[in-house]
C-alpha cells in the first residue's frame, strides 16, 4: 500500500488597496497576501501545519515584505 503525502503552500489575496509604499514611496496598490502551508494526503490538503503568514506586495516596485498584525487588521478590514 502506498501513501502519497506532502505539504502544499498556497498564497491567497486577502485585499488590495492603494497606499503609499514603505519601500519606494509611491502611492500604488498594496496587495495583502496570506500564505498557508497544509499537510496533504493523496493531493488533498487536510490541515494547516503552521500558522499563516501575511505579506504585503507593492504594485509599483514589486517588493514583498512581511506584514505585522497591525497592518493585517488595517488592510483586511
Ligand atoms: Zn513600492
């Protein structure tokens, strides 16, 4: 009997809002992305293996930086 298992990491866009980028200083769309890793069995994702992390991506310069809880609650609302 074979068991096919592994981990799958997925990114999901939570919100997109125009804001001033902290890196390039341009007023551009900032995309809030949630990254989650799940254990999968037979290619079916079952449960998360670690807490989700959030990233902010700038639409102008493309820089992705980790978002803290304050930024997540501000941008997701
Ligand atoms: Zn930028």
